[in-house]
C-alpha cells in the first residue's frame, strides 16, 4: 500500500508573512483558485502542487478551520 501525502510530508504550521525557500516544497491550499502562480503545469489541480528548482513561497493568508 502506498503512503498518502500527509504520511510522507511532515506538517509545518507557519505564521502569515513567513517565507520558505528550498529545492522542493510541497504546498497545499484548502481553497482551490486562490493560488498565485508564475507558471502552471497542465496537471495542476489548484489545491496542491510541488514547487521545484530554487522554490520560494510566502504565506499570505491563514485559515482558522485547519486542525493542528
């Protein structure tokens, strides 16, 4: 049986304005359509994606219904 995404990635909770840099970042948004992307692949669903090659992400919004 294959592991789900939540099992293979460690959950990290950050504050608004925090920035993340790295070679491979898994990003997930609870609301599809709120992404701001420079490039979008054909398989991007709008709710999750993997940012690669010197990726940079900044937290702009927070949701209160996410369980920690």
